[in-house]
C-alpha cells in the first residue's frame, strides 16, 4: 500500500528512533531524494549521499593500505575506509544510499551488513547515524531496468511505498516555484505527472521535470513577457508536448488569475463569479497554503473571506471552513459569528450546508 509524503513523515520517526534502515520505493521524479534531505534538515543532520548504482566493492569497503602490518608475526593487509564510511561512523549523519536496486550484486551484498548490523569491514556506524535508501522498484518496478530485491534483502529494510499527492507537491512548491507554475499545476493537476504506462522515447512530466522547467524559466526571466514560442519549446523539452501546450496557453491568460490578496485584502469576490468548481478549489487551496488562515486576520479580511465563502460550492466551502478551524480555532469562532455583506451570518450558512435546509 502506497502512502503520501505527509503520512510518511509522520511515521518514519518511529523507525529512525530505533535506528532501523528505511527504504523508500516509488516512481522516478516524485521527490524521494527531496523528502530524505528535508527529513535530515528537520533532524539537524548532514546528508552523506552515495549512488549505490555507481559503487564498486572498493567504494564500499575501501582500498588496501600500503603500510606493513603484522599480526602474531604474520603479515596482514589493512584497509583504508572510504570517506563516506568514515563520516558515517565518526559523526551522526543521514547516510543516503540511492538507486540500491541498480547496484551490482557484490555491492548489495555488502550493504546487507550495514542494514542488518550497522557495521561493515570492521567499521561501526555512529550510534545516531540514520540509514535511508531509495529505489524505483516496488509497485512500479516492472517499468524500470532494476534488479529485484529478494525476501532476505528486503527483510533488512523497513519499506515504504510512496505515492505523493498533488497537495504534497503544492505544499513544497508554494515557496519553491514561480506563482505562475504553482497556479498552473494547482488548476491543471493532471499535468503534474504522467500516470499509466510510458511510450518509448516520449517526454513525460514529473515533479522533478517541473522543478527543472521552473528553474529554467526563472533564470531566463521568461514568464515576465507572457506566452511565447520559447516557453512552449522549453516546456516540450522538459515536461512533454501536451503539458507544454497547456502551460503556454495558461501563461497567455494568466491575468485572469485571482490571488489570495485579491480575496482577503481587496475583497474582489466578484472576480470569481464565473469560476467553475475546479477554479474555486484551486483558489481555496492557495488560501490554505498561503498560511494566512493561521495568522490574525483583520476584521476587514475576515469579512472579505466571509463574502467569498458563502459563494462557494458546498464541498469547497466545507473544505475552507474545516481548514480554518484546524489552523486557527479562535479565528474560526470569530468567523462563525461574522455577517457577510449580503446580510448572511456565516454560522447560519454553515447550518444550511450541513443540513441542506434553507
């Protein structure tokens, strides 16, 4: 069973607290590495990353030392451990082994001891070092050229299959990508990533490719001039033809987008009169992710929010009201008592939504 990032981050501490290794499985480009780095940052630990697919036995165990060594009068070989192992054994780090299922059999056998006993070739991991690994196998393994993990190998790991939600990406993207890119995905969620099988040699969108496309747009300051053949051609290269067409069209009409500030600060509720339910849902998602609901809103902002809230389709209005209660209970009480500009009290409107009675 696959879980989203929020669920994963809420339960993985129970595994790392007992210093057991964590294996993340999921499709390419969903942000597996990103979630490991985010978790390490939250723990205040540096990340020591190695691509297991690029490692040899020497990279794993180290290389012989040329110094003479004798044990009980017999010559013996000593080894210089690789830098990543020395770091992981002498200080607390997050040891991140990526692409383990693409590694050679010899390297994977060596990783056995690390995951099982937290030691290898005489070196013991620091007591507070955490082990993470990421693979493309698992539920979607048949789509990738990877080696299968046998039961004994899997038994050394605590395995999590990840299938992040669009909300996971939006929560990350609100501070990481251009508002135009954010709004496009928020309103065109089917273009965030491809689902289903892949045609050979065809470019498809992924969370990673959208991040890279955004970086390219930002570096070239391309969105300031609006839609263009350049944006389309770059989009086709990064996220594929279909997503590039939709994104370029979206950029061309971006002036129609209503912002959080338009609603809360300017009270431009009339700008949403022709919104479809998907557009309302996208705007509510922006309001939720903006963090404004958790702050102390002015009386005018609460009134503006009420004016918008009573116009929403029932399922979207309940989503907004529920989130307001989660982020700021006291403010939700004030909101409940607020009377909108048309004379409707929010509390009375809530009763109608819950009972279906006018």
